[in-house]
C-alpha cells in the first residue's frame, strides 16, 4: 500500500533580512528538562517562550535561570528522586553525591553497619529492605526530551492532551527499598556482605541517575553546547541562541496544522528573526533530536525542511544508529517511498541528517575519570554503549561551519574544507580475556562500504578510526545528495525569495533541478498503508524489547557486541 505523506504547506514569503557579517546558530533542544515533566506548548504559546543567547561564560547563568530539576525513578515502585541541575558541574557524580540527599542516607546506613554498637539494628534494617523474589524491574524507555516519539503522524497532535507529570519526591523508606532492595537478600547476616550490598546500592543508584534517558539527554545537550562554545569564536560574528523545546513538543508543534506558518517553529525561526534588528536571520538550525527512518518521522523532517528553507537556514539533525543498518534497497517499502519523497522535496536542499553520535566524555572510573566520593566504575558490559555519554554529531557540523565562516566569511564559505574535529575522547574496553580494545569516538564504526551506503541515501556519515581522538564528517550535503543549502549556498525554491545580499556559491550539483512532491489529501485509513505502518512500528518496539532481554541474558549489550565484532 502507498503511504500518503503529510509534508504541510507554506505560502510565498520573503526570507528574513541577513547581516552577512554574522553567523547565527539556533539550537533546538530540551534545555530545561520540560520533557521530563511532560510539559508541552505549541504554536503561539511556544513561540512566546524566551530565547537565551549564549556567551563564553554564561552557561551556568542560563542553567540557573531555567531552574532545572529532574525527577527520576529510584526503582520498581516508581518513587521519584529530585536532581537539581544549576551548573555544568552538577552533572558530575561528586556533585550528585552532594546535591541528592539519599546518598547521605546510604552513607549513614553504611557507617552504622561498620559500627559494632549499631550493627545489629542496622543489619536488621537492611535485610528488611530486600525486595520480594520475582520483583520486576522497570525497563528503560526512550527520553521524549531528545527522541521523536515513535507513533503515527496523526497521533503527534494527541501529545497535547497528556497531563504534566510532576510528582512529589518519594518517601525515604520507599526510596531505600527501591535502591538497596535489589542488592540484598533477607538471609544475609555477615557484616562484609551487608556492607558490600550497600556499596553496590551506592554505585547502582549513581548509575541509575547518570544513565536514565532524561538525565543523559540533558547532560548530552549541555556538554555538547559547552563543546561548541569552546570550539568557536563567538566574538567573530558567531551568535548562538537556545530555543527550549523538547522532542515530543517539537513533533506536536509541527503537526498541529498543515499550514506551517501557524507553528511555533515558523514564528521562532522565520518571523521573529525578521523583526530583530540587532540579530537577524539564522544561518543554521541545530535540532538536538534523534529520528528514526520511519514515515511519520520523515513527514516531520519534511515540514522542518520547509520552515528552515523559509528562514534561509540549514537544518541539521541526527538519525539514530538503528537506522544505519538497512541498505536503501532492502528497506520496508513504506520507508523507502517516504524517504524518496523527502529527498525529492525542493526544500530538502536545506536538510542535513548526520549519524552516528560521538563520545562526549570518558566514563567515570579509576583509570579514566575517578570520582572522590566513593569507588565507582560507570561502564559495564551489560549496559555497554548505553553507559556512555553520546553527543549529536550535528554539533561537529556546527563547529565545522563556524570555522569556515570565521576563515572565509559567509559568502565564500567552503564547508568541505573543515570536516575534521579533533581532540575528542575515546575509550579503551577491557574484554573478558583482559585485553584492552580501543573503541572509536563514534557509537558505530562506519567502514567504507557503510559510508558509501549512507551517502547514497543522502545521510552524512560521522567517521572515526579505532583509537583516534577525532571524527571526520563524510561531507556536508543535504538529503538530496547535493551540497547543503544555506546562506552561503542559497537554493531558489518556488515561493521563497532568498535574500540577495549574499553571493551564491555556484556548484554544478546545486543547480540540478529537483522534482517537487505534491502532498495528497488524507485518504481513508484502509488506503494509506496504516496497517502496514502499525506493523512496522510494532516490529521496532519488539526489537527494542529483544535487545534489552539479550543484554540481561548474556551480560553484554548487543550493540557493544556488534561494535566489537566490527573492530
């Protein structure tokens, strides 16, 4: 069955005025952790949200202004722990140890076990925390902060009906049972085994917080921003603006109307810059979201492309690693059709999709980045790649584009000259034989064959060699396979008049015509491939469950196992 695209419409307009001495970057992401609280605004209400302008030394100030507090479940009961984040340092385990009171309670429990005078009472209290046999631990879910929801297109607007989920912090006894209960059994009597159980609970709680999808999404966002700020010259005409919008909110906003001028994104990226005399149009929009190669996500990418094209700005975003596995000619027919329709969309000249992600920091541990509070090793084979902090490679593209702007100026930018970003972390993995294996800087090792396959599909590969502290982008092209359009290389699209103040950089590929995609009015569900799409989404959900089950059964993350096999 054929899938009916939902690409939306945008009437003719003049692109915002542009100061050619400026290179303005709009960062879209969940900077205040609104997704953790399920707070959603769209349209004009979203567009009224404050935009924060970044300087070299004001990241902590912005964090304090946003008043960020995460609510994360401690264990099976779902009781919540509040984690305040007021500075970049607050993401570090030592600061978490200080700022989250339950750690102090665990430390006090440990001290009582070590004191002969209080051991018996403390031991009894610890044994009482044991969870009943067969207690089912909650499975990890994807964060709505950075992952576009996996659902049908018409269901994106239903996200608005969900109520905010802010809860009261859990009671102490419930939290202790959740945290300690999985590490203790009621038959334990010896001091050493009880102390060891509490030590395991301490490390387990730290991993629970650090590796919760919402915490990882927030830490990745702010550490990526910190990297960008320290790699570009903000005093040389480069400006960075933060737009606080989480992935589910972004999807809901772009889906509220077929008229894209009614969306908050259009008002933020096109209308408001046109009225800002001292700022002006954006050059690049970096969307900190993870997309899957499925038709509803492709619909949203098309809509985002139209809005960015109206702004005269490139739209850079990330494809998740699972979407790298299938060859274009082996993909599901609905996926293949929707992706081809996207690539044929004229505005897709402004869309750059990059994958995989890159490592942002070393895992905490004795030999990598030790912490002071207690003995802690963050990395484990079972958690694998999920126990490492990854950043969207869109930031590397933003760094590359900023460098060529600083060197060449906007009109003469040559993005292909600045594709390698160095001085990045990589990790040594110790296998079961005790041998050290250097991992690449990226979560997937993109070899020559895979790189060519991705380029053929219009995806920008992030390339890394084993044991080398650098990532090279495999070009800066659009999903059309042509040089990425932006103010340095504007593309004439029917209905959009580019600003004439910037010289067009002529390239043979950029001048090739593209076939416009006509959006078809929604047909009855039976004729739109709805059943096929539901089956596809269900299969992806089942695949996620199978991976988690495999990790639990084998003791090693299947994605880490696959990466080691590639090496």
